[in-house]
C-alpha cells in the first residue's frame, strides 16, 4: 500500500508563498477531502506530494523515497492522478481511453491481454461503462466522461488515487455517482485524496477533512471534529449553520461574512 508524506513543505512563486510549512500524511483505507477556497493551495499541495513541482523547503515522500526522484512509470503504478484539467486530444473509444491507465505497464493501445485486459475490464465494470466501451469519448455527456476518467485511473490498479476536483461542473446526481465510485475504491483497501468545494458532500463520503487557508493547513481531522460553522467562516468567509442528523451533516450557507 502506498503512503504519501509531506514534511514541512513550502512552495513559493517568486516572493509569494503559495504553500507554507505543510506537514501531512496520506495512506490506505482513508478517503481524504481537501477543502478551501480558490487559491488556497490545494492543487499545489497534491502536486508537491507527487513531485510534480519544485518545493522550496521541506520534503515530499512516496513510500520512503523523495517523490522528485521517482520515475514517472513507478509513480504512476503507485498513485493514480486525475488533474484538474483532463482534456483528451483525440476522439478515442472509451475502451482505448481507459486502456491508457495501463501505459505505466508498457501496454500499447489495441494490444490488451491477460492481466492488463482484466484490469481495464474491471475498471469499466466498476464505473458502469461496459455498455459504453466502443463509444467515442467526444460523444459522451459530462457525467459519462467523468466516469471514464475515473475508470482510467482505476485501471492503473494503483493503491492511491489523487483527484483534483473530479466532480466540478457535474450535476448533483453525477456528483454522488462519482464520489460513490471513489468511496468504493477506498473501501477495497485503497486510499484517496479528493479536492472538493462542497463541505456537505465531502462530509457524506470522506473519513477525514483537511482545511486550507492561504497556503496553510488550518485543520486536519475527522468530519465530526472539524466541520463546524466556525470552520466554514474561517475557510470560506461564509456564515453557515451545521446540523447533525445521526451521523450525517446538513450545511446551510447563510451568506458572506462582513468584511472588516
């Protein structure tokens, strides 16, 4: 099982720090939701953890190895990454697109066999895409395409998934569907870090919430202990009410806080 660790990581763009002294750990068996307003540093945090951007100080580690020193192929086998921008340059079939998840194993398009074929078929089944296998991706709806991207990630059979806003621009039904697929992936013993903007949806699916403000982690803990009206005011500048019905949170946003 893969474990990602950040130890005092700071990232700066020029003289401006976009990530400040972040220490955290992501491992198996947890769905972690990363929350914060636009520009809070969420994407920078996960890209730093993967060794995709240079850090100014601190250390990012994947399975006890400096993440900047791991080859792309090895990293892809350890962590499936869904970036915020997921454009497809060619109108491939769903099957071929999901097969790209096996690229780290040396698989070429149209040459699936053995365990690679099983991995792709399993990913299609997990994302309810078997009937779409021969459809072109440019003929799919936004919700269907989101499932294809998830299937491509699952096809890597990596034990860790990092997804940057995988439900952005989806309607509520498809948001639930995608989050349930990620929840099922974690329930199979894997780990996942998901950048989100909806605290109530995060609370429904996540085991742990990490809250960020201005490049710093301001809270990291269970849903029950961190999802509060005070936290929403601090992180989003919003007046809110948080009610609990048994173990499920209901969040009502009342409006923006008054600026000082």
